C-alpha cells in the first residue's frame, strides 16, 4: 500500500491519498480546505457515474444469469431454467402428494370394509357354532330315542 504525498507549489508535503480513488487526505495539522473537499467529491462522483454506467448496461434477465451449482442440484445452467426445474419438481411433488392422499383414503375405505367383513365372518362362525351345537344335541336325542326303543 503505497502512500502518495502531494506537494504544493512550494514543495511542501500537504496530504496523502487514498488507495482506490486517490482521494486527498489532509494531514491532521492542516486547516480545512474546501477545494480539497470539492476535488474529492468530484472524484467520488466520477467513480459512481462510471459504476452506474456499468450497472445500467447489465441485463439481469433470469435466462442470462448463469447458475453456479456446485452441489449439482440442477441440470440447468441459468437461473430461468433452474426456476423452471424447481417449479416442475414442486408440481410433481404436489401431484404425488395428491395421489398418496387418494391412496390413503382408498386404503381407509378398504380397511373399513375388511373390518366389516371380519365382523360378519365372526358372526357367521358364531351362528354356525350354535347350529352345530343344536344339531349335535338333536343327534344325541335321536340316538337316545333309538336306544330307548331298542331296549324297551
């Protein structure tokens, strides 16, 4: 960082300058000089105008802004295409969520139907057990009646 000293007409060191815009930096023992201030303001104004000219010419359309994708999350090379990829991904995810919600609803209905069928089967098994017990009792009664006739 080289410091630049300015000499006035008499060869006396007056100030050093800043590194970037070469703004004059008066020494602490110098009196305030409006001309130094104005020169510095003119340098700042020119620098801002130069930057503004460069920025005004920048075309920041999403399809022209390149994408630095260090994690390889996108196939796209620009912001526009990356946004489209992201939008498509979100739409696909929403579609998958809808399908899953539909499947869950259908599965709930199937489970409910299966529970009803199991309940009906349990009722039928109970009825069949009662019928079998009734038939067994009738068979025993018939067998006893036959034995009584044979013995009697």
